[in-house]
C-alpha cells in the first residue's frame, strides 16, 4: 500500500491510500470513519482492482473543512480524485454514499441543464466521471428534514472537552448505537465511552485516525446530510449503472432511503445482506463483514 494526493477545486489537498492492481475503484468512507476504516475491504478486492481509499476532508491525509462547508465541496473532492486516477467505479458508504450520489447527478453523461430538485445544479462531464456506482445505505432522509436539534448539546460537550459525551449524543441522535444504549443511564454511557476513547488513544499507531480525532467532523457531516435531505427526486439524473446495498439489521431510515432510491435511480439493482448492519462494509473489528461486501462488489462490477 502506498499513498498519494490530489488537489481539489478550492485548493484543499485530498490524500489517499492505494493498493492492488487492475481497473480503478474508489472506496468512499462514511461518517465517523477514515480511509483505513475500509482497509480490509480494499485488501479483499486488491487482487482484482486498484483500490483508492481517500480520507474525506477533516481527517487523516486530507486537508481541513472550509468555513462554509457544503455538499459541492465534497463532490469536487471526489471529482478531483476520479479525474486524477482515471477510476470510474465508486463504492461509497453512508454520508460518503450521499456525496457519491450528489456527484453522479452533477455529472450525468452527456447532459446539460439542472435536474429538478438537485441542490447544486448539473455539470456536463462528457462520458461521465462515474460509470458504475455501489451505494451502501446513503444517509438520505426521505420522510422529513434531517435531525439537527442534537447539535447544540454536542457543540457544548465538545467545547467543554467532553468528546465521549459528544459522541454519545451524536450516536443516540442517529440511532446507531446498540439497543442497550436506551436502557443505560446517560452518565454510565459517557463514562464507558470515555474509557473506550482513552484506550484507543493509547493503542493508536502512526497515521491512525481515532474516534476522538473524528468527533469534530460530525458538525460538518450533519450540514451535508441536512442540505441533501429529501433530495431523492434529483437522483433520477444519475447516469451510472447503480447497485443499492444494505443490511437487514440497519435502522429503518436507511432502508427507507434505499426504497426511495430504488424507485428513482434509473435501472438501480438492490441487494440486502442478511444479518448485517450499517457498519457492514467496514473492518471486522468494528462489526464489518468486508468479505461479504467484497463478493457483492466483484459480482456487480464483474
């Protein structure tokens, strides 16, 4: 594995890891993740593809968020990487999948004008930057606005140096924690999370991106999700061959997003992985099943 970087439209450096050989495939991580969160998936695919693992803004090898971060900046980062590498296949997860959708709609092959409902308009990109697209549970809210009320408490906790408490606030808002979260006293949850963060800090090696480092990214991720909430109608402009992936154990709102996209994205295929949750594509130590996801990607991409 080696590393490289590309410069996005606004001058921000986007770093990436690269491994394997063959046609290019970009793996775009999700919320509270970094490039290395999908290292095991990349290793499973490296015999078939050259896999690019970018760090999205604000973490790892990449530069910081700008003062007014919006979805178009994220799309420009992905566009720069695709142009630099020549890759035309993308696998993207959660907020990263929402960014990939936004990018694909901006660059529908041979199109001009702006599709109805698309927040950033549409750019012409000749043959299109993304030809094949696999989306794992995009963070798209189809039944109402994305929840943001929790941000006030999260910001207070971050400002007070209570990173663990801020992460618990975010996880409860996103309904991504285990069911026992709703039964445990909040003070106990915060204490256990603080202990977990401290243990991770002690074990972190050179180049590792810890949960404590990722905590401040949530404010920016939430803005992107809120900006693109209920934008599913715009994704009729996606010209890429598309597969929608999800897990049977994931929260209901991810399934609702996939249902909506299945109706809108032209010709989209759909696969649900039994017994898998929202972290299914990540490394095994975070609850992922990377080999199962890799098998679906090989089947789809061919």
